[in-house]
C-alpha cells in the first residue's frame, strides 16, 4: 500500500518471495484497503494480520476477498476475509473474521482426497457460514 512500512506492496508480491519449505511468516499491515484475493502455493507458511478488532489508535484490519490455500502446514492468524478454501492437510485458522461472500457458496471450505485432513479452526468470528 502507499506509504506502507512493509517490504512488499501486495500479497502476490509477498507470496512470490516465499521459499518452498522454509517456514516463512508474513506479517500483514492493517489498512483501509482490501488486499484482494491470492493463493498460498507453498508449504509451511504463516500469515499474521492485525486481528478482526484491534485495540489501538488506528484500528485497521488486514482484509482479503478470498484466500485459496494450496499448500500443507498453513496458518492464517488475525485476518478478515470473505471466503477461504483449502486443499491440503494441516491447515490452521485462528482469531480470523469470516464475512462470507455472495460470489461463493462457502465461507470456509476444505477439499482433500486424504482422510487425514488435520484442520484446526479456533477462536474465529463467523458472520456467515454460506449462502
């Protein structure tokens, strides 16, 4: 974002810098602007936002349209998002706010051919579970 203290100006740029298997963490600055949609295509990624109701002087949240998780061992923490779709094992979502979407029939959905999905959804706020 303009005048952002961050290293990248978009999530697509930040995801392009993620190294495979390295266990990267991306901290997302709160903003009045929606960061849009993106895909997490690598394993072992943690994305941390400001939380859905930050208690600070400028309470901006890290808001996204849709997040597609196409990697293993992914953690989403403190994000506000319309819809999340994950396709692999070991997915964690904590302290996020899920808004729902008129464009999707799901708020959060998972698809995996394996029986060991291993999903942790903890301390989230859901304003919609689907349409």
